[in-house]
C-alpha cells in the first residue's frame, strides 16, 4: 500500500464530484481585507489586481472627448464636458451634490467674488450739532406736536 500512496496514478483514490485529483486538491486561497475568499484572476485578465500597465491620467484628461449636443457630435475638453453635465444635473434633477460641485469649482477658479468682511465693533461717529440745533431740540421737549410743526416751518 505504501507504493500506491507515493505514485498518484496507482492510488486507490476515487476522482469525481467533490473529489478533485490529489495534486489539485489543496490550493492556497486569496483573502481580501474583509475576510472573504477571492478567486484569483486568470492570467489574461485585463482588470486583474496584478496589472502593471500604468494609465497616463494627464494625457487622458487632456484628450478632447466627443459629446452629442443638439443632434450633432462636438469635441470638447473633458473638464468642460464634466462641468456641463454637473450644470445639467443641478438644474434638471435639482441635485445638491452637483450644485455644490459647481460652486466649489467657481470658488476655486475665482469666479465668485467673496463679500467683504463685516466689521464689528469700532467707533460710532456722531455728527457735531451746533448750539442752535441743541437749543431747537431742547425746545422740542417742551412743545406739543402742533407747536413743533410750526417751529419747523419757521425759518431760523
């Protein structure tokens, strides 16, 4: 029996459903960060984790993209296309996140003027009153409304 256990072809092990061949039976499994078992990607897979091709993001974002506008195809900068889509979502769908993105870009590119800072505190300046004005207001305290109106009509 010891000779049969060393040579897989001569072994008595049954191969079938749920019983893979001995040489393929225990393969190490890849575990993700959350503990789930993840199958390895095939070698020819383009979106594998071991992908070594680097994407030139600057070139990708500077290439003009084709956009359908008024039943015609136009080429425009990807940033402009993205902003146009954000504006469309903000207006048509009333998307708060799209509106926030538009205002963030407007502030980042100095398209929105910030209001001047509100000054709090400081000095309150009262205009100087002449002696005549002071006497006029002292006389007002003692007069009735009709007499005061008559005082206003008189030239000084």
